[in-house]
C-alpha cells in the first residue's frame, strides 16, 4: 500500500510518462509541481524506485536529481488503486462470522444454541396460541 504522498508522486509521474515516454523529470520540477519538501521527495522516490516504478539518477550531493518514469509505474499504480478500492469496501460480516466460528468452536456452538432456542421458543409460542384458541372454541361451543 502506498502513502498518499507516494500515490500523488506516482500519479504525477505516470501522467508525465503518458505525455512523453522515457523523458526524465528533474528533481526541482517535481518539488515545484507537487509542492513537497526535499525529505518527502526522497522518501517517496526511494519507495517508488524500490517498487520498480521509476529509474533514479543521483549525484553524490543529491538523491534523484533526475527521475525517469518506467512502464512498471502503471502496474504499481493499478495495484495501489485496486488495494485502495478493496480497503474502501465495507467489511463482509458473514465472512467475518464464519471465520470467527472456524477459529473458535465455542462461538459456533453459542450461535447455534441461540438460533435453536429461538426456533424452539417460536414453536412453543405458536403451539400455545393454537391450543388456547382450541380451548376457547371448545369453551364457547359448550
């Protein structure tokens, strides 16, 4: 998962790649366009380089004086967008319940017992109503 800053840099660099593939982007251009600090730039570029999204040319004095977006940036971006969509989805309550029951059989038995007692209570209540009506009908007819 990428940080918001890394995603912002990645979006900017993939846009630049689409405009002119293989073109280098200077450190100063990125800093100015995205309005980020040197420290944030370096952290984001090191991570994107590690993920294979960019190629970095450095000098002894500065990391990443020139950045080249690579085609792999689109794969990284697609994975990030997919994981962001997955994170935004509401949790699957049924799957969580099934997982909890697999991990803890006591929870499963508790839930099954509760469902069984509820069904039994409903059945008894229904039969009780039927018996009361029959008794009333017999009492009215005599």
